[in-house]
């Protein structure tokens, strides 16, 4: 007896499930140490190289887009990957799973549960940072093979790396990518790279919804300060503080810290010693550094504080990132397939390789190896060999490196 073949999935159906996205990003949220650049490397290893959710070129284009958007770039990349894989709920699952492990640890620290002193100097943290060096180096090597296969694009990558290292300011990243795109538009030939079906990054978001998200982003940015001024409500003030932090910072990660310090310590909302202790703890947990907002929200001396303050801070600081991802992706997909845009993206993607290479040196290598010593260098070499030659999964390499760092560093 023969059975009828299964019906094909609808053309616009997402290729994965929300549960799948949640489990994959939960593992990443538990093991992705080393800051935003390292997170992009972990994503690439897990989702491009190992699971092949998207192509190398589509991933690089996505990273380039998120570098142009304000907010936490690595979290935005994660949101977009979850959105592409399993729709809006997939986007929520990716963000929640990647973010919550760090939030829980930092809020617990704010309540005094983690009284372990300066966690950033612990041996196991040094081991995790050494593993991050290996993961980023592996990502730079892999992306360079695809995105800088010829002399012109390799030259663009090298120039971008030099510019970023010589001028280490937040806005130089956006400027360097823009210059790389301009060079690509003028110098690179369209025939050098073709846009294939496998390089698509389609999301099921209408342009009407996208426009609405961009409008809401601008409305909240302009309207929240007015609401606070009119009402003086402490809850609204906390939302406004962290929403602005998530909306006005390019580069994410450490770039947001001066703004948060000015908005919390300088205003007396959080004590200076508390801020520094939380920052030290934030260096020792996985996931995005923006989760430091949860610690600050729980530690406020005025307003909600505690769990309510942490929830408000986390929701407010990541909301701009979500609105911008939903608002930009539908238009981005329509643009990136055009010939002229592809030429510019060839240069932009080469620039992304240069930015990752610059970050590999500073802060990843300087903090993970130079500041620690020979033991960290040996551990990083071993981790890179495991990733590159033995094809070991990044999460396993991270766990082993943490144990070895705890024992030897």
C-alpha cells in the first residue's frame, strides 16, 4: 500500500520552529562570552557554518546593516536571525533566550547573591576570554575566505582595519563601513560577485508594519521625555532613560557605558561603587553587555528598583533594537539585491571583515591574552586548533577553556 507524499510547506512558511530557535539561542546565551564582536563570531559558527540557516554572504550583509543601526549590534543580528527562521515569535525567542541568562545573573548580583569580589579577574573568566580570542579569529578567517577572496576586497578590509585601530571612536565604525561601501561602489566590478537564491534573507514582515515600527521608534524617542516632563512619573522616567540609551548609541557594548554612567551615577540614581561592581560582574557573564541595564534597574535608589526596575530597564533598552530590526529588514532585502547596492555591499562586507579583524586585536586579544600572559595565549591557540582543525563546537570549546582557566590561570 502506497502513501501519498507529504504536502509541501507554504512558500512563505518559516524554515524552522520557535522551539528550535529558543534552544539554539539559549545555548548561545549561556556560552557566548567576550563582547559583541565575539557574539557575532559565535553566531556565525553556530548558525552559518554548523547549521547553515543563512549563507555567509547573507550573514555578512545582515551584520553590515546592524552596524549602521543604533543599539546592540549583536542582539539585533540575533533578533533578525530568529525572525528569519521562525517569524515574529522566533525573533522574541532568540532575544529572550540569548539575553535572559545574563540578566538573571546580573540581577542576582544586584541583590547580593554573587558576593565573589572582582569576578573579572577570576581564572575561569580569563579562560573564557581566551576562548573568545579563538572564536573571533576563526570567524575572521572563515569570513575572509568568502568576503575578501581577491586583492581589491582584501585591500579594503586592511584599510578599514587600520582606520578603526588608529581612530578608536564609536562613530568611526559607521564611517569606516560607509567609506568601504563607497569604495566598493566605485572600484569593484559587479561581475566579481553574483546574488544567488541562497543569499536571500527574507522575513515575513510587511512594509506597512515596518513603517509603523520606524514611526513608533521615533514617536517614543521624542514623546517619552515630554511625558516625563509633564507627569514626573518615576516609572516613565526609567523607561525614558533606558530607551534613549538603546536608541542613541552606535556600536553597542562598551559604548553605552558612558551614557549609562552619566544618566545613573551622575544623577544620583545609582551609587558609583555599585555601578563599578556591576560593570565588573557584567564582564564575567555571557550574552550582551546591554543586560547591564538590568543590574542598574534593580539597583536604583529612586523609583521602582528591584525586579520591577530590572524588567523595565531591560525592556526599554532593547525595545529600540527590536523596532529598528522590524522596520529596516523588509526595505533592506528589497535594496540589497540591486546591482549597484551589491557593488557597495561587496565593499561593506570587506569592511566588516576589517572591523572584526581590528576587534580581534583590540579589545579581544589585548584583554584575553596580552593582559593575562603566556598561559592565556597557549589556551587560545589550543582553542583555535579545536575549532578550526577538529571542528569542535564553540560551546564545548568555551566550557573546556573555562575549566582550564580556572585550574591554571
